[in-house]
């Protein structure tokens, strides 16, 4: 899951800026919050990167990004302490229940411990922020629609923007551990996915170069997983299958939904969005791959 964690200091500063109407300088925040100048400065920089505030000359204002405006509306309409409902891993929890989820499903998606999940369920039920449908939990849109709107837009922002890569790069996949992107020029990051297939026996000419950040040496298994993570269409799936057939011994135990489908499909020819056995066989012959 994408890292969408805000701490209490960040949320307190957001509240202070909203309440100011005219924006605040770092010195004014330092005076109000009685924290070190370095801590205030660091937190402000992090909030700018999150698209929640913006700087004009020496003053900070709530950003015009949609997710920042939803957060502003949430605070102004409820006057609730944002730290109580959004700090630490609470956004991760709420993101997990944008659709109805059981406790086990919440744990799996959010990667939170059972004790933390139960703690958040109790807190959010007291606020009326979540409700239970049968044995599953979901955000109570009737009363807290702004929370859902904020999380949806914040997720879109995080998926669209990453300050570690060029601004004109296309993000293909992103989570807490990596960002995979397409870029037309040389860049100091690790080539991966389809851009590494040719060097590993499956000649392919991807559009642009596919990179992974942070930069580190990748095994064939990692290259394959990166390809699975960004695969969207017939062409992608075909090359995934060919790469799997080329390195089957190394890739058969890869834990990934698409890899599970590929393994099942190669036996039963039953996954509709994957190429048919006939199509796979024809392409495999082009690459001198023995199959069936």
C-alpha cells in the first residue's frame, strides 16, 4: 500500500494554517507551537511534498490540490481534531475500507497488526466514521463523505507524483517499497520489467525505458515481479508468459496474483484476459521456447 501516513505535528500545522485564513510563516508557527525551528521547517517541507500546503514568499497556505481542499473542508465542517482521526496509520486503515472489508482483509491490505485494527475500529465507531455491514466494515459515507473524498484524492495524488523521479516521467506502479516509471531519457535508476527482458532472453522493444527507484541490483525474479506489477494488456501478458516459460524454474514460486493466473492458464487455458494456448504456442516458437 502506498505510504499515506501523517503525524500529529503535520495535522496540527494544517489546522493552524486553516484557522489563520491569511496563511502563516514558519516563525509564527514556531511561536504558536513551541517546537524547535528545525522541526517546524522539516514538517512544513514534508507537507509541501504531500501537496497539502504551498509556500508563497515567506507564508504557508493550504494547497489548491483537490485532496488538500477536501481536508480543509473536513476540518471546517466538523472542527474535529484531525490528529484523532487521521494520524499515524489511521489513513492506511481507512483506505483499506473504502470498500467493505472483514478484519482479516483489513489486516492484509493495510499490513496493520490485529490489535491496531481493533483499536481503530473502536475509535472510529465511537465517532460514527465507520459502520458494520454484516461482518465487514466500511466508511459511513452518509455522515463522513468528506473523509472518503479526501482519501480517494490523496491516493490519486500519491500515485501521480513522486519527487524522486523526473516530473515528466510516467508512473506505472508505486507502493511503499518502490516506484516503477517510464522515462524517455537516461536516468540514474535501475532498468527493470520489460526493459530488462531482452538481456534475459526475451527480446522486446518497450515504449520508452522502464526504471525502478530506489536503484539496486535486481534478480530475474524481481524483474519479473516488476513486469507483473505494471502489466495492463494483451501484449504485456504475452511477454510475461514468455518470460515465465524462459525462466520457469526460477519463477514458478513467485507470489503474485498474475503469476498464479499465468500458471493456472498454462494448464487449463481458462483465464479470459490472457492469450490463448494457440497464441502462446505460436509466440513461444518465435523465441525457440519449448512448451506443450
